[in-house]
C-alpha cells in the first residue's frame, strides 16, 4: 500500500507542476504577445516543452521566458 500511495503522490505532484508550468508559460505568452499559449503551440508541443523542462535545471519562469523569445523570433 505504501508503494501505491507514493506513486499517487508523485503523480499528483507532477500534475501540479504541469499545471503551474502551463499557467506560467501562458502568462508569459500573454504578457509578451497579447495572446495565450494555444495561439502559438498545440497541446502536444506544450507537453513536449514540459518534458524538456523536467530535464533541465532552470526555474519555470526562466524556461517560459526562453520559450516565448524563441517562438516570437520564429514567427
């Protein structure tokens, strides 16, 4: 029972972090472009960015700022 509870807590933690990540990324897009994240990115792209974020050692805000700069430059 302890293992399944630990897995639940880890899963719940990841979902909370994912929600904060998406909210922060959306806020950054909105403040820099006037529109939200889904104007620039598909949900699958956002999920990939979240996976990328998990493998680096930066804050969500820093990662979000870099993403917005990248996508604004590309458009």
